[in-house]
């Protein structure tokens, strides 16, 4: 059925398949690539094992690179899929950071666009009681954390202008920078610098519109994408939207690298799916936190109380972190005229980024 849709007229091929997978018919998911059981079109991908020491992988909460399962796709050079390389229990740290730490000021989130600063300073603290006691009713009001849709880190992406700027920057989290640098090095990108991050928070009714990530000034460096929580369908297309995309599943702990030819391809997330194991959370998130991490590890223990809040959130949600290098070594942002700076500042202080993000998570939105 999905293949037949690409032959129809009217909408471009990518949009037709996006709408098809968005509809929610579970009867035609058989053609979606699942890297946990790779088949046709999937090829093995070589990693730079010597570029990341076992000790540095351990510090980032990762298995030795020699144990990673890395794949590519025929027709998509530069695309690498790594099936959950995290050590047992280490996803806990990254989930907690995405919910408790990274949304904190001075980082920016969608709620800043229509709430006073004092109302968004402690999303975690304001949501704990609500999430701890939350039942299964879909009609129950959502906590602030459940209303979170995006957080930006480092160079803050401007949803209106679709640009980064030198004067809208806050320090990038050191733990996430270290993790991203190890992932990049293992994939052959020594010297990658984590300069910007966009964290997306999905509910079961969320989607991510068809877009290309081209706002970074340096396209020679990869996009690195991390997923946690519930699963999703990811569509990877071509350089034009009339090229039919390839559909694949992303599960908790999976990592994607888009580089080279694949760096500027159209892609989208039409649908979030419940954990395919049939339980509230995937088994990899039920694993115990390791007791032997070195003192130099960037991974920190997640308390039992904090993890209870995280698991309650993840039962109906997926978190994605996409990390980018914005500038090449020695490169700087082009000088902006006074008028451009004023327009940039105005767009940051209005409601448009929120509206843009809402559209971006709905069916008819493209970025």
C-alpha cells in the first residue's frame, strides 16, 4: 500500500507517505525498516574503533565502540544508524537531563514564548507532584513538562528567521558535548564541536514536519540524533520532495548520524508509536544503573525518586536530541545590519516561534 502511494499524482511523494503513516493504520507497518532485525536495503557500516578509547566510551555511558551495531542504507551514503550502544541503565542520565536540567534557564523552550520568566524557571519542580499522581486519563490537564515541545541549547535556533546568531548563545552542556564528540569521532568525524542542540519532546499525537536541516553554516559536519522513550517512524527522503522516502523505526537508545550526501536530505517523523514490546516502557529503560562508572564519568546517578517522574513521563512520550556544529573552525557569523539585528531580536520576543513549533509538530507543517 505504501509503495503504491508513491505512484499517485497530486501531492509530492514525500507528503503522500507522510500522510499515510500519520493516519495511524497499524495494518501496513510491515515495510518499515527495523534495525533491530535488519533486512533488505540495510548494510553494515564501519566505525572508527580506534578513535574512541574504551575508557572515554565508558565515561559517556557507552559500550566499547567495537561492540556497537552500526548500519547504513543503500542509496544513502553518509547515513549511519547505531542500535542502542548505551551501557545498561545509562539512558537514565540523559532522560533526566532532558527533563530536569536542560530545560532550565538560560536555555530556551517553547513555554518561554507565552509565559512569564518566573513561571518557566523550574518546570521540573512544578511538574513533579502532578506527574507522580497522574492517572491514565487522556482528559487530565497536562503538567508544564508535558506541555514542553522544544528546548534549544548553545547557539539558539530562531524558529522565525531559521537562523543562528552570535549574540544568542548560552554555554553548551559539557556532558552532552562529550557524548556527542565521542559519537562523532566513532563515525569518522574527529574534532566535531557540539555548538547547538534542539531537543524535541513528542506525545503520541505529535509529529515532525518535512524539512531539511540547513541553517548551520558548516554542512561538512554531521547531525547527531539521539532517541529515548517511546518509538517513532522516521522518514528519510532525497534532495527533492518528489523522491519517495524510506521509512524506519527508531527505538529508545538508537542514534542516527546524517553526514555527507545524507546531511541535507529531507526527513520527517510522521508518528510516535507505543513501545513494540507491549510494555509501558522498553526493557532497556528498566535496566539498573551501573555501579562501577569511573569518577571522571559524565554520567551521574539518577535518584529513584527522579526516575519515577521520568518513567511516568516516558510512558506517553518520546524525547529526541539533535546536536549540530554550527560553524567551521575559524568561521564566524556574517555581519548583520542594524535592521536585521532588530528583526532578529523582535522575532525572539514574540509568539511566532511557539506558533512555528506547533505547526512543526502537526501534519501540515514543513520546516
